[in-house]
C-alpha cells in the first residue's frame, strides 16, 4: 500500500508532484500505535532505492484488529496528506 500527493517542502518551498508515501513501520502498546511514513520524489524513486525527501511520525489510537488500511486512512486524514490518493 502507498499513497501519492503533491507536497511542498516547508523549508525549501520545493513542490513535488506525485510524491510517493508509504508506511515504513509501526509499533506501540495497548494505548497508542506510532507509525513512520517515508516520502519519496515519486514511486520510481522508491523503487530505485533513492533517499526519502521527507519523513513523518504519527500516533494512532490502538484498537484490537487494526490493519494497514486503518493506518493509511488515518494518514490521509492528516492535514499534511489531505487529498492523497491510494496507488
């Protein structure tokens, strides 16, 4: 699973059309799951093993039986990823 979105880097002002983001890991306890997201220039950059252009960490309330789909739904609800689409 992954998502794409046009992102603008806050520091440089650079805009990345079709930036590719995927969840790299998650871990947690009975209360909170923390997940890490890596963002690449595009899907090809990810496949070519290029470095990330951004990384994010988010917390998600733990629920029994949560799935990656739940984490991606949470990710798309974040202001940074509003309007992202599945790819």
